[in-house]
C-alpha cells in the first residue's frame, strides 16, 4: 500500500513539476481550487441566510406547529 502511495505522489509531482506544461497545470489547479472554495463559501452563506430570513430574524415557519403563540423554542 505504501508503494502505491509513493508511486502516486511521484507521478503527481512529475505531472505538476514538468518544465514545459507544469506552470499551466499548476495555474489550472489553483483556479479550480479557488473556484471550488468560492462556491462552497457562497453555498454556505446562502444556506445560512435562508435559515435566518431577512435581517437575521429566524423564520416563523421554523416554529413547531404545536407551539402556543408567544412561546419561544429553546433550540434543542
């Protein structure tokens, strides 16, 4: 198993450190990484914003149906 890991790391190093195509490949890898982190950040902030509703106030639909008016949920 260690041999396969070593061979894989060596192949990745050769692929990325190639003098002719290496800079282009590293730039593509960097762009894909940055795009992925940006998308993840946007999705996470969008999901959090949906859960809060406008101006950070929790949505009324999040209350359980059997909660009496004026009662506050403890979030457990």
